[in-house]
C-alpha cells in the first residue's frame, strides 16, 4: 500500500491496490488540491518516502516510480 501526504500533513490519501488502473498500473486521484505531496510506502505517516510530488491546479500529474 502507498499513501500520499500533503506537505502540511493535513491531507492523507491511502492508495490501495484495488484503486490501481489495471491497464497502466497507475493510480488516478481526482480533485486533489494543488500543493506539495510526499508519496510514501506503507500505512504510517513516517513510512519510507518514495517520491516528492508537486501537484498543479487543473493539470494531470504523472509520477513514474518503479516500486
């Protein structure tokens, strides 16, 4: 499992495997506020960081990460 945590840690989104798009092995998260996020592996706020992500308003953001 992965999770996306906002920089201020006020927003946390769990990315469960059943939410993955099977044809691309990617996750689609809609209506996420613009800002800085940390992608973490695991289910706790102090899980290992996988990637730093900058989400921009009204854009599709793609993060390629082989994890």
